């Protein structure tokens, strides 16, 4: 069945995603990942790699299982790419990455947020 991971825009909160998550569920677990400040678990990591590592710990603690489909909205799309790399490095299957209103890889503005 697998798991859908929702990654929010730059504000870090996922409270706007429940209806979207319900539409995606179709026999899959759906997790909306929040940044540490919004989850109340600590400060914002300084790099995308650190944020992806934080999300990997969240996934491990939640017992989420793959294959994974990542859905990133806006800035969350960039985070989804970093998380996909972290999942792949741990031999987790990433079945898809959906980017919604995200700066494409290689875009000059991307380098300002790394």
C-alpha cells in the first residue's frame, strides 16, 4: 500500500492539508510532516539535509512504511527532493515525487534557500 508524505510550504505548518490528505488517502497512510518549530520539537535545522534527517527520525518513530510518495507544496517541494535522497540513502523505495508550485531544481533562486 505505501505511505504518502505531505511537505508544507515555507510557513512550516500543515494545518491546511487535511482535505488534501483525505483525497490522497486511497488505501495509503498519509503523513503531513511539520517543521520542528511548528511541531514544538526544536529550532529550525540550518540545512535541507538536517531537515531531511529530522523527518527521517519522525518517520522512524511513526513506523511509516514504504514505498513512499512525496508531495511537496512550494518550498516543501525542495524539502521533498532532499527527503527523497535521504530515503534512498537508507534503501527506502520512493515511488514518486509530486511538486506543487515548487521552484524547479537548478533555478537561480533555489541556491538562496539551501
